[in-house]
C-alpha cells in the first residue's frame, strides 16, 4: 500500500513506492479467495500481450493458484507487432504457463474489421489500401487547453506519413472497427474459460481503469481485475519483484492495435505513465497543483490542464464501467 505523505516526505515518485512482496501476497490471497468463493472456478485464463500489465497479472495468477491452473492465450492479428507474440511466449515460459496461439486475423477479416476501417480512412485518403499503414494519435492536453483532439496518421508504401484531422463520423467509424479486435480476443478468452471452468483475468492498471482506456465488452470484460488499484509505476515495481523479464519491463507501453507503431501516450494519455501517475495521485489525494508540478516537471497551469483532461475522460467513459440498465431493480439477483 502507499505510505502516507507524512512518512515519505515531500510529494514525488517515492510516494508511490510499495512493498512489492506484501502487495503480491495480498493480491494473490484475494485472487484465491475470489476464485474459490465468489466465482467458484478452478483456475484462471488471460491473454498475454507481451506488455508489463498482462505479464504481472500472469505472475500473480501463478502465485495465487499455481502454474498448472493458469492458461494463457496469444491472440495476434494482421496488424500485430511480431514482438508481442515473442514476448508473450517469453512470459509463459518464464512462469511455466500452458498457452496456445489463437490467430484472430481470419475472424476479424470475416467480420469486416479491416474492410470497414479502411473504408472510413478512404473518405480522407482515397488511395489508402494495400501497403499502407495507419494509427490514431491524440493532441497533447498540455497544449490544447485540456481538449482531446484526435488525428489520423497514414503512411504510404514509400514510407511517407501524413497527419489529418478527422470529422467525428470517420473517427468513430475507425474506432468502432478496431474495437472488434478487443471484443474478439475476449470472446476467445471466455471460450477457453468456459471449457476449463476457469475465470478470466482483466489486466488494466489504475491509469487505464480510471481513465476508461478499455473497450466495453472487450478488454474491459473480465471476472477479476487484480491490478486495477495499482498505478502503472507500482505495476513496474511488482514486475521487477516477481521476475518479469527485463526486456518486457524496458518495453514502452503500446496499444498494438494499429498497423503503425503507437505508444499509449500518443493515443490516449496526456503524459508518460510516470508523470501521469503523479498527476492522478495528486488529484485523487488533494495535493496542490504546484507541488504536483514540481514532482512531475510541470507548471501548476499544466497540471491543471492534465486534471481537466482526467475529469473529461472520467465523464466521457463512465458508461464503460456500467452494467446494463434496468427499468426496475431485481432484488433476488
């Protein structure tokens, strides 16, 4: 758990320091209790992306129920970075987890994921097609008064990149199409969970969970989310303690969703994760903007813009956390 500020001194990165052994023990115990008590399942399933969050979740699952009761999936598709599969396999080997590859590319193609996405892109770039690549980037909240403005970046077969503003229907169409990837992966996870009588692990950290950086009924769907209370920098502390390979701990956080390489920062967050952690913690705990700014290397005004962006994302994505709405409550459920 986080130490009180009175014990850690002035606000800074050290404020987010945890006792990794104590936290790993606490999370593992909670997983065991949830699995055998509330969920009544025999083991745990998760997708391994080669990123630090899924790697730490896998290590915690093994610690909670043993490697023989954990099953992992690698789910590449046409736009996936090959490194994700290689690093995912490295995690499974490191922790002794049984795993299989489920290539979801043919399924996505059959559902029209790529075709639908490309059709929206061609409204702006008529020549977009084979040999081209794309991604969506967000304008930095520090320079845009806290407003989220997304742009499309395309790269032609010769490697030339062009950045374009999108009308709302094009942005929504591209995002809706790519969201098929997360929802298809979750469908595969639940197939294996059902056949094994296992529960599905969700892998969001606190930044992602708080800011709605997930797809509803996609990567947001899970039976347990063991690291959703941890700031990203705390996840890295656990990763080092639990023996997640250093190669994965050094890898920049990515979305691995678009055909052009894309960091989480350029797609969604205002700042790199370590500075976002400080800003979010400061907001959550009533730390003055000036003090947060000193710790994060920002002015108080810039911290205010990041806080505005956080509040905007919380409001916009609140529905992602909600279950189906009922006309009347059903008390027996």
